[in-house]
């Protein structure tokens, strides 16, 4: 319910999901080219900027990348993002109304959880994957592992404080569906169109995920 197996399988296969804050829609296509070139199949565009919905549409129109919307705080945003081509919806927390809207539209939803109680709420709603947020401040890998041991039928997308130094450790945890983070294409590098640095970070992350 509310989670499409194909989208979850693609997130899992990608291993890493760049979380994007985009200020200029014109950067969306070159970014998508770069992600595809690096072998990163999935991307999350956060609704933190005015450019986000058009950027989401521009990337979705390519057809080859699995595009999600992040920072989805309002149920009505779900519709707008799905119309723009979003195949998964990410939220920093578990808002029942956002989850229900996703489920009614049949789009994969990854609500943020940081505690066992939130995890059980997600499970009760029929979800099988969640975002673990904010991963490092909420206890990092030891917390994720303890939650996963207690609730073994859910998988996690840890996000928040993950980067090149701890990526490998998260990816080794079997309960991890994929790892999300902004380090691959951070807002400042994107604004500066620093494609060589973004490309290097994406290639490194893709390489670690493929290990
Ligand atoms: C998110 O919205 O998921 C986080 O802001 C990303 O966290 P990071 O910037 O620490 O990767």
C-alpha cells in the first residue's frame, strides 16, 4: 500500500540518492545529464525553492531517471509533484495526511522517522520503507541498526549527515534501502555550476554504492 515495488527496487539498486536544493531551473538538465552519466539512477528534488517543481518536471521528462520530491510538507504538494513526474515522495516526518494522499495516488512515500514509535506508525499504515531522518543527529548507524532489529520488516533510507566518510558503513547495513544526502550535489556547488566537482562526488558515491 502506497509503495510501488518498482520504485523501491530502483532506489535500492541505486544505493545512493542525491538530495537536491535547486535555485535555478536551468541547472536541472545539466545536473540530470551528469547524474545519468555517473550511473546514479535516482534523485530527490526538495520543495525548498521556487524552482523545485519546474526542475522536477524537467528531470522527469527525460524518462530515464527515477525522480522524487523531498521536503513534502502538505498533502496538496503530493498531487503537484506527481503531476510533475515524481515517482516517490519524501517527507522529513510522518504526517498521516501526506502518507494518505500518497497512498490514494499510489505513489511511493518515504516519511521520515527517528523513533520506534514513528516506525510502528509507518508500519501500521502498511509502509515497508521509511526515511531515517536526521540520520546522524538521531543516533546514526547504531540507532538505525537497533530500530531495524526491533522492526525487521521495514527498510530505511538514512539521510542527514551522511557523506563520503560514513556512506560505506550505512550501505553495509542490510536494512538500508538506499542512502540519501546533499553532499553529492550541494546547493552552493549547483549554484556555481561546478560540474566537475559535482561529477567527481557523484562518481565516487556511485562507485561506493557499486562495491
Ligand atoms: C534532507 O532533507 O534529507 C537533508 O537535509 C539532507 O541532509 P544532508 O544535507 O545532511 O545530506
